[in-house]
């Protein structure tokens, strides 16, 4: 592989960084343009780049706000226009396009707006629309970064991107965690948080993906991805005229880091054949109905406990805790009209026979006739793991009052 230095492409005053990775021998496939996004850096996807560049020229493109491109991030539609100009100037009509994480929306809009430019489209870590729970969690992460609450920011990003509850089943979980923390350290160490806040706000402000992409598309999902779930990928596949869904077993949102060989072989198979060959650790689905095992439901523990909601609006409000996991909870109260529930951030206080005064910060994202769904904003990984230990103890009791709902 021949690796060239990064170059600059400027269009309408907006800077794009790109880097060429060329095969050492004759090229066998069309060029592959890679969009790494915010959390997938050149360093942590180098294994994939090295593998794919044996067969195809790889062009790593860092749009504004990604990697070393510190320019102010712009919306996906405007980015798609700039990417189209980049394709035109570089003579890349027919090149394949691979996008990871938060760059997937840009790649999708590019294929939708310019269907004759990309040859094939590969998306990993994509959602047609971010779920309300995910938006609520990331809104809390933005607030934590803005208010210099480093512990809350790191823990919120960790629990949103990595599947902590499935870490024992995820290969290279620790490697992915270290990679994530190294990327987030840049945001924490920056004296001016505006750039980081702007990058994170992309998670909240992105548009829903439209129907009707005509470009042949491969969706690659991590089996335990809590951020963009397998079901999210399936819903995107249904918006495409020709799509395949590949699920990499034992991975989460950072599947390209956790299983780079399986990821690269899945991509290469699709680029060569237009489909994915059967291989160990990868399940492929082309049907219109998502298989039952892919309807990923994260473990929830039925509690049937009384807790209290604390706010700035007065005395604690009694509430029934219906179920809970380390990410959030479902609650019920007869006092749903209380002014406290108009606040965006509240505290849940839980007291049981063997747990005294366990407090959790949360935000509600759903309400229906007294039933509330909330997302936790953990201030540290120690607190998250303390909650996990408590829930595991309740689960092991397996009583009518405490039992596992689903895994």
C-alpha cells in the first residue's frame, strides 16, 4: 500500500481533507471513498483501510468537523453538494462510497441526490431517524460538555456508543473503549468547547433519511449496537431500492474496530459480487421481514418498587418504578400533571429493603397517561456499574417483584 500525505480540497470556501491509499500492484476494483465521521478516525480504522487498499484505491475524506479537519461542521445536504464537487474534480464518477457512524447520513443524502455518481454504497452505524431515547441521551451529553462536566460527558458517550451491558459477549470491547476515549479526549482537552458542541449537535440536528435510494446498498450493523441498532439498519434497508443487511456477531457500534477482518471481508464481498458471501461471524438478510433474533431488546428488570422524583419545583413526588436497565427506566405516577414533570432534568431516588437512597439523574422522552420513559445521565462509570450490580442482584432474586423481563 502506498500512503500519500493529506491534501486539501476547497469549494465555496469550505475545506475538505483527503488522503490516498493506493494498491502496491494493479488496481482490481473501482476507487473506494471512505467517510470516517466523528468517532472513526484514520488511526482506528487503519486495519480496514490496509485490507481494502490491497484491491482498490482508497480515498479517506474528512469533511468539516471530522478528524483533523477542524472547520465548522455543516449540514448533510450542503456536505453532499461539496462531496459531489469533490467526486467531479477527482474524476470519481462510479467510485464506491463507504461511510461510518455519523457520516452515514451525508453518504445517504449524496446517493439520494446524485444517484449516478456512486457505484455502490456501504453504510455502517446508520439510522433513518434517531430514536427519541438516543436524542435525549445525546442532548444530555452536549449539555455536559458545555458545562465542563467531564465525567458525565464521557460516561454518556460511552453508554450511548458502546454496549456496556453486553461487554462480555463483545470481542475487543476494551480496544473499542480505549479508541473511543482517545477520540473524546480531544473534546475534553479543548479549551474552547464550541467545536465539540458543534460536532455533537450534528447527532441531534440531522434530517430524517428520505425513501428511494437507487444505488445498490449494503448496511453493516453490529449485533449489540445500542446507538444505531440492527432494527435501525433494517429500516434504512427498506428505504433503498436494492439493499443487503449484514450483521456482525459479537460487536456494537464500533464493529469496524472490534472485528476489522469480518468487516473488511463483508465490504469486499459486496464490492466484488454485489452481495455478501456466507462467512463465520456474519449473518446476511435480504428479506423484507427482520428475523426475530434481530429485534434486539436490552435486558430490563421488572422492579415494582416505589421511588421518588425530585425536582426544583417542590417536595418529592412518589412514583412506581415499573422496570429499569442501566440506560433508563419506565415509571408510572398518578401525579403526572405535577409541574415538576415540565422540567427537562430530574432526579430519581430509589429506596428498597437493601438499597438506601440511590439517586439517578434522568430526562423523560415519552409520556402516556401517567407512564413515563426516561434516560439516565450517569455522572460516572462507577455509578453506572453500581446500578448494574444492583439490577443483577434483583434479577437473580427472580421473584414476582424482581425478575428479568427480556434479554
